[in-house]
């Protein structure tokens, strides 16, 4: 049986339709996240932080200078970009699958948004055209539950991380939530994260953080910092 898909104007099979519903392909991921940012207040989502203290502490801990180029992968409407600009960073890229998320951040920043490179892309399909000194991913990699998705992500990381660059990851810890935003996640400890990123990257530091959501919930995160081998 075939079903009309209004979003693409094409007929799709039962299986494809089910995949769309359960988030099994890139189109549905984009739609899912777009809807989240279009329907929820930015300060009401579970991952909201008025100040991304753990990320800023990570940059301090690694002595990252404002001359470094930074990409916030799956940055959404995060306030990290605001703080990077305030600290004098001048080469900032924010990438997200959801255009509405980036629009929220741009509107908040006003004229300063013009100083930032905004990229709407799916990390599992993105081909980076340049390199970055700092790769930051808070709560994005853990949504990649299929090995094929993680392989595509690794490929982008391998292409884009500068030779002396650092990649900073925060994923749900092994005792963290099993889902986020209604989607299943894959949880990690530092060793598991290192394994998932593959032999091209070495773990140089890791720590644990408990994020308190706007609703007062507690979410355990694993933070890991990686360099090229
Ligand atoms: C839990 S939110 C975290 C947002 C942000 N990193 C923060 O800390 O506030 C996950 C983000 O990843 C984005 N995302 C999910 N899958 C993605 C993908 N395949 N490619 C790019 N962005 C993705 C979502 O749109 C969302 O903004």
C-alpha cells in the first residue's frame, strides 16, 4: 500500500511511512527537531541552559584562546554562541539539522548574528568544507543510534578537526536518560565514547556532570575531550 506524503508531495510505502513516524530517516529527524523548536519555548526544553557553564569550563580547562575556530555541532538555540562572542571568538560556526533552532539563536543575537556562520545540515550527511580547532557537541552524538549514522559523523569529524584540534563531547551517561525529546539515545561512559569515535581519536580527559533540567529533573552526562591520534 502507498500513502501520500504531503511534506514531499510523493507517495511512500508503508515501511517508509513507519520509518518517518519512528524517526528512522533524515527527513523525519529534521521534521521532528524543526517541530520541537517551532512549538516549544527555548527555555522550556530539557537541555536548556541560560549559561552553558560546563561547556565554558571545558574551554577554560583546555586553555582555548579566542583565536580558535569553533564549531558547535547540533548547537540548536544554545547560548554557547552568545558567550563565545562575548569572549571575543571571531570564527564561530553553529550547525543544526533544524533551521528554526538557528533562527531562535539569530533573533536573540540580533546584529551580532552576522558574525557567526550558520549551517543547516544533518550531521550524518554533512560534508565539511573546512577545518576547525574546536569541535563541540553537547547532546547530539547520543542520538545516533545506528552504526551507519555514527560512521558518517566520524567521517565528518575526521575531515573537519584541525590536526592539533580538540573535540569536546557531552552525551548522556550510562545512568542518564534513555530518551531525549521523545527519541531513543545511546548512552556512554568515556571508554564507550572513545570506542564509538574510533581509533583516529584519543581520549585526553573526561568527567561527569549532572544537568538540572528546567523542570528540575537530573540528567547524568559523560564529557569527553578527544584529540587526533
Ligand atoms: C538535545 S538538543 C542539544 C542542543 C544544544 N547542543 C544544546 O546543548 O543546547 C540536540 C540538538 O541536536 C540537533 N540534531 C539532532 N540530530 C541532528 C543531526 N543529525 N544533525 C545535526 N543536528 C542534529 C537538534 O536539532 C538539537 O538542536
